[in-house]
C-alpha cells in the first residue's frame, strides 16, 4: 500500500508543480524554492512526518522532503547545541545531498561543454 501512497503523493507534487508552470508566471526557480520552503514549514510543524510515514519515498525524495530534512536537522541541532543549531542544523542534515549535487555537477562540467544559445 505504501507504493500506492508514494506514487500518489509524488505524482500530486509533480502535478502541482506543472500546473504552477503552466498557469502562473512563476519561474521554475521560484517554484522549486517554494517547494523547499513548504517542506520546511510542514516539517517544522510536524505535518510532513505523517506524510513521510504514509508515503515513504514519495514524500522524502521531492524538494519538499529536502525542506523537511533541513527542518529536522535544525530541530535536532537546537536540542544539541542550542541557538547555534539554527544556523548549522540545516547544512549538517543536508550535507550529503548537497555534496553529491556539487560532485555530480562538477563531473558533468568536465564531460559536457557549454555553448552559446543558437536561437
């Protein structure tokens, strides 16, 4: 049953993003930022934990899951280090994903060349 919930939640998040692209003047960067911020807010309030338990990777993989991961990291670092955890928690929790993104972007830059737009 978790596969169905993962598919439905992940698909709903993608569908909402596509609708925002098609029917608003929001840029993809603003939509992605809104997804991360939504994940932080839902994670901070505890709502996203329920979604993650029900939908598994359907909630954990999208950008809202990254926002939830950052909120969880801040929460645990505040409990561990106090006020300083506000600044270090998100980066500590998301360090693996951030490092992987930078590594793969670097590898892609070595393989592919940029070129001027030919429009």
